[in-house]
């Protein structure tokens, strides 16, 4: 709004703090990192508060012609703004989550997280195609180091797999970007979103982008890097990976593939639906048989993201809005679930589900929070999960009944694996001595759980706060897709409300709606 | 004639400087290391200043055999800059073995490379190339007492002589079938159709030059020579001569064979083959390497392949991309080799074995971070600046319609990324190695490493507008 370049500031603060952290001892590094992320959170909230709902599509626009061939162009619409707020919200919690569990090379660790924050905000705020790519790819380096240095037993394998998988997808997207820049003659994302690429070209461009975004999402069958990366990453790494990095893929779908290649999107709707259906059911089944907590939640992430892709490709208001809420909700809930795992992992140093049991007795507060997030993951009404899943399934149903049917089955399976997990960890007899000795959550852990729980409930009870800024953008995308949109098989027809009876109060109650 | 002499000041300065250094060596003895070093540094700086002073000139001298233009100027600046650093860092490495000839040979090599980059005649081309090569053979075996160094020199000489023969044979064919050694004349002859003689000429000339840039299948010497040669010399081989040979190849392809017409189709497919073969072999060959110098040799083969993608486009945009690539590549390579020169084990020997770098980031955090920047930059991972030239070559290829080549290139670049991040893994993820590695670099070397790492991290992006103007004015003289 004002002359303050708030987005650049949000990028600069963690970047500068990261440089400081590199030179600091453990304790000051933690404090600096926390302070920087909290300042960024304040700026993020200011961004949200000052966002003019119903105003211009792109707000807080900044432009500086620094690089000749492309620009330092930042700006957000409602969707990007909400995702930035999500990133800034999760970041201080991640720093707090690693307050005690990270003991080695703390300065470098904090610096990597702050760089991650810069990159995440940059990805969502970039308004230039090449700037976006630089941020989008840049995430590889800090994440590679986070998994590789502070990860678990098998961290080397996981970090390589993460790096090479995502890189392979992205380089193809780079070629597509080159072709787009050549065709449209601009690198500006807002202009490209309204540029009509020739349909046959769209097909190739879509496939190239799909290669990248499907890996980032991740969609079945290229999801296999995710369980490895999650299991090996430190708790905060998993939180940020599930919370924000996976959203980059779905953000790419919404920002690039759908508005820029509407014809190809319609053409490949079946592919997205098919892969989403497989993902929802298959990964839910895989999650059921996991014996490793983190792996289970990782597979549940794949299932949730599949509902996002299906919702987005429903091409209607409800579906896309629902997908966006699932994205935000999953960002909060999966981060919270990974933290739930982290809490007990810090105490017992194992992720084996069977090593736990009966936590409800000695960790009641923990069990309560874990319960809340389990329910939110399942999609119980009143929690954030319900709103998103209901909306997106309603949207999917309008486009394809079968997809909606299969995805709903997946949600039932989701309830199964989450409740099963909860039962095995929290309920049952408290027999093991080392488990008995585990203390309940500390004030620091309270400080992490409470905001997460509050947001999960807020999103479930009054989702309008989150939906309102994004609604206009969804309408724009839906309008952009309208010419290419295939006929849905739900065969919805507009209702024929009976005309209100011209007189007579007796008929007043009937048929009018 | 005297007017021509005024336009070749850089070459004159280098000639005189090289001769003076030799004389100093003969009369002042080998102990006065600082003196020769200073003479060479001053000469190179003066030559670079002369190049800058000649900017904007576009002329042919000595009956059109040598060009004085922006293209040559761009290449020469990089060459002289790289040579300067290679002179500056040498004394610490060689210690007692440092002699006056080192500085003089670098000067003569730089002179030859300058001539390569600005030749417009097949004969000047050959003279420049041989001047550079002969100096290089001696440099490779500079540590006379060291078996590996002598072996490297001999290997380089034998294979280099073979390549020169091939090149000369190609030149003779081109001359025989076009009737001239002048680039423009050859281009005219090619414009009216390519007969079998000219075609063979093209193939042999490209093969000879491919040896110099170490493109596959003429790369066999590279790992051995890089490994065996003293590290400052390897730094030199990996940087300056690459620039000269690539500039020369560009000039021959665009100027002497033509960027349009029948010749383009003839050389384009050769370049595409060389490019793909280099990228793939460079990426795959590096995976099993345990010696960092060998690995960087394969990395240079791989990078040459990417440069050739830009060249294969045959457009001005492609040439601009190659020039930008060369600059960024030289900065990265010098940084990486300087890193190699920093580390010594407890006995004072160079540490070239990659597993010995385990846990280096704990002992030498700054140095390890700089090397990580170089490696990620070589793998072209944004936000590091190594991404930008790769983007440019792919852009040039896509715009020239070479989409399959670009697709193959990016996919193989992922294989390449594997071995770069494997070194990062060794330095950052592995537990510390038992033997203590110490860093006994000078402040100057540290400064060069830090500056190149900084430039490659983010600051480089701010230079894009400047680089684009420079590369564009340099490339435009060929079109």
C-alpha cells in the first residue's frame, strides 16, 4: 500500500539474520533466528491486515530492473499472500521446535532455516518467471544440507534422492520457461497468465511444468522421495517440508499450469484425476501398514496433496477454494503432526510406533493436542481439515463423480490410519518403563502447540477469514478456465424455484428458497 | 605497417615482457622469484590495460590476418586475468622449484592465446595455437623431479602433436579446396556449396580444435594431464586456454565456415555430437573419480559440452551465451583449483584425495562453504550464478530450434549434479577425517577465493546487464 517495500523487507530480514547466524555461537544464533522470524511473522500479519480484499489483483507490487533480462518483481495476490503468511507463521515454530534437539552446528542450522524462509517467501512473491525459478530451485541447497547434516541414520541417501528427484523435474520446467519467454516475449507472470499460448504448444509446456510440479507436490508415482526425506529430516525440517515446500507444487499448478495453459489443463484433466485417485487410495493403504510414525504421516501428506490436485482440477470455484483450504490446513496440521512425532522422538529417540503406548496416562496434555491434530487430519467438522475436504470434494463431484467417490474412500481410509496410529501411541496399557518415564510437554512445546491448535480451529470454525482474500483470485482462474472446461458428469442443472405465490400467506412457507 | 603495430600493443607488451623475464632469469639467477613474478604480473596488467584502451576498435591488421575487435578483446581480458592469477599463486606451491621460466612461459602462452582469439587467417591460427601449446607442454612438466608431472608433460606433448597434425591436415584441405587461408575467403568458397574436400577440411579442423577444448572424443589427455601437472599449471590449463580455444573455435565456425548456408548444416551436426558426447561422458566419467583434480577435469569436459550447445545454435545469441559461460566458468574453475591448492596434510603434501575432505566444513568452514558455492554453481543450481550461463546456452539452443539437444542437455546435467553434490556431502555430512588437514593459503589466495565465491553466489546477478552488453558487443563483430 504505502511506499514501504514490505515484501523486499520480508526477504531481507531473514537473509541478513542468516549471515549473522553463521558467525554466532549456538545460543545467540537461536535467539537471532527466532527474533528474525518473529519480525517476519509480524510483517506477514501486517501484509494480511493491509491486503485490500476486492482491490487490485496484485498488491504490494515492487519492481526494480536489476538484472537486465529479468526483473526483481514482487507482488502478491490473495493466494500468494496466504501462503506467505503460512510460511512466516510456521517459521518461528520451527526454530522453537529445534531449540533443544539441535546441538551441533547450530549457527549453520539456523542460517539454513532463515535462507529457507527467504526462498519460500520469494517463491510465492515472485512476479517474474525467472526470479520464480531461481527461488523455486534455490530451495534445494538449504534443504539438501538440512537433511544431510542434521538428518537421521540414512540421511545421505535421503538427501541425494531429494536433490536429484526434484532437480530432474525442475530442469524440464526451465526449458518450458525458455520457450514461453520466447513465445510471449515477456517474463512477467501477470502478463503470461493472460497470454494465450497456441494449444499444441500448451500440451508440451504443460507436460514440462507437470514434471516439475508433480515431483514437488508430490504426486503418485513420483512421491517416493518424500517418505525418505521426511523420515530422515530433523523434526523442524519435516515441519517446513510438509508445511510449506509441498505447497510450492500446488501453488505452481494454480499459478502457472491452470491459467497459462487452460486448454492443456482441460486435456490432461483425466491424468490428474487418475493419478490423484491412485494416490489417495494407494498411499492411504501404505500408511496403514507403516510401523514408523514419520513415514505414516509422510504418506498421509501424499494423500492430502492428491485431494488438492483433484480439487484444483475440478475447475470450479468450490473445488479450487477447497483445495486452497486443504493446502493451508495441511500446512498447519501436518507441521503439527510432525511436531507431535518430534516431541516424543526427543524423549525416546525412536520413531517405531510399537515402542510407545499408553501415553494418555503420563502425557495428558500431549495426548490432547495430538488428538486435536489427528482429528484435523481426518477432517472432523470444526477443524480445518473438514472445510477444505468438504469444499474440494463438492467441487470434484461436480466435475467427476467417480473421482469424488474414490477420493472420499481415501478420506475414510485416512480416518482409519490416523485413528490406528493414535490408538497405538496414546491408548493401551502403559507397560514400558522408559515410556512411563516420559514427562509431559514443556512450556516451550506448549508455545508451539497452542498457536498451531488455535489456527487449526480458527480455520475450521470461521474459514471465511482465510477464504475471503483468495476468492477473487479463484474467480479469475475459474473464468480463465471456463472456455476450456469440459462438461462435468454430475449433470448439475440449475434448480427451478417455484415462483412465490402471488398472494395468500398460507403458501408462504413452501417451496421458496 | 606502423599503423598496424599501434593496434597490437597487447601482443607487443607480452612479447617484450616475456623476453625481459627470460633475460632476467638468465642474468639474475633463479633465486629472485619475486622479481620475475612482478615482471610477469606487470606485463599482464599492462597488456590487459592495452586491450581495454583498444576497446571499440574493429580493424584487421597485417593484411587481414589478425583481427583487433571486441570479440578478441573480451576473450583476451579473461585470458590475461586468468594468467595473472596463475602467476600470482605459483610461488607458494612450487617453493624451491620455482624458476624464472614459469613466469616467462605463462607470458608466452598468454601471447599465443591472444593470437588464437584474434586470428582471422588459418596460418595465424596455427602459429598462435602452437605458441600456446609449446609453452603448455613445458609448463605441464615443470616439476622436473616429479614423475607424474613429467608423465603429464609427455602425454600432453604426444597427443597435442597428433592433434596439431590433424589440425594442420584440415587446414591444408581447406586451403587446397578454397584457394585461400583467409577466413573470409574460406567462407566465400563455402558459400557456393561444400564439396567433399572442404567437408573433410571442416571435420579435421574441428577435430584438431576439439582436442584443445578437450571435447569428447578428443578428451583422453585431460584427466591425466590435469592430475599430473602441478596444480597452478592445472589451474592455468583449465581456465585460460579453454577460453582461447573456445574463442578460436567460435571464430573459425562463424567466420570461416559461416553461420548460414550449407556450411552451417555441415558443422552444426559435428558440434552437436561433440557437445552431447562431452556432456554425457563428462558427467558419467566424473562419478567414480577419487582425485579432485581428475574430477575437475571431467567437470571441465562436461562444461565444454554445455558451451558447445550455445555454439551449436550458430546464432549471435549463442555466441553471447558462450562468452558469458566462459567468463563464469573461468571464475568458478580458478576458485575451485585454488581451493585444492589450499589444503595440505600433516606432512605438507597437497590433499587431492576427495575422501580426505571428510568433515572439512567443521575444520575450515569458510573454505568449505566457498567450495560448496563453486560446486553448486558448476551444477547450475540457482540462486548461484552458474545457473545463468547455462540458462543462456539453453535459451540460445531453444531459440535456434535445437529443442532435443536442449532437453538432452538438461537431463544429463542432473547426472552431473550428482558428483558435485557428492563432494558437498563429503565436506559437510561425513564425520571428520582422522588426518588433520590444514589450510596454509596466503591472504591473497583467500581473497581470490572469497571474491569469486561472493561473485558467484548472488552478486553476479547484478552484473547481468553489464555482461550482456559486453557479450553482445563482442559477439556482434562476428555477425
